[in-house]
C-alpha cells in the first residue's frame, strides 16, 4: 500500500492499516465516536502519535475567524477525518479538503466505516503553503 510518490505514504498506510483492523473487528453500523475510540486504541498500539478532536484555528485573510476540530491530527502533519455513513458523498470530501486548507496541512485521509467495506480517500491540499511544515499551529 506504500507508494513512495505520495508524500507521507508510509504514515498514511499505517493509519489505513489501523482502520482496516478496526473495521474488520467491528464491521459497520456503529456511530462515528465508536470508531474514533477504536482508532485511538489501534493507533496507540502501532506507536502512531496523534491528537484527537484537535482544535485548530480557522483563518480568513490572515485573521482568525473561529475554530474547528478535526477528528485526529496525526504526527502533526496528516489530518484524519472519520465517517460512519452508508456512502461517502462529495460533501464529505469537500469537508476534508476544507480542513486541509483551513489548517494549512498538505495531506489528509477521509475514512468511512459505515459501508460494508472500509472506504478511504487520500486528500491533498493544492493550496499548501509549506510554511508550517512539521507542526502546524499545534497548541
């Protein structure tokens, strides 16, 4: 699953592997929070650093206009948004991309536990500025 042409491929592959273990054990049909809690256990077991429900500021024209919580900020560089819906929709993808842009992160994952088979998408911020690489706006 690791593809060296994708940035942070090793990390995103580990995260997806954790999600596969969780989905294999729990299946679909639970609320999102159940999958979040299971991912905490699985990522901890794998030694992956993360912050859950990570609150980050949202900026507009250089001014903070609010805050938003991403489900997980992994290793300070990858956003992880979880869903538990029957089918992922464009609005879920747009939300994941909006988080990347608002937080100036380059790479994110959108993972859906609600379908019979685990669904995941790797998303990239085309507007990434690279100024915060490594530890973006972490309190």
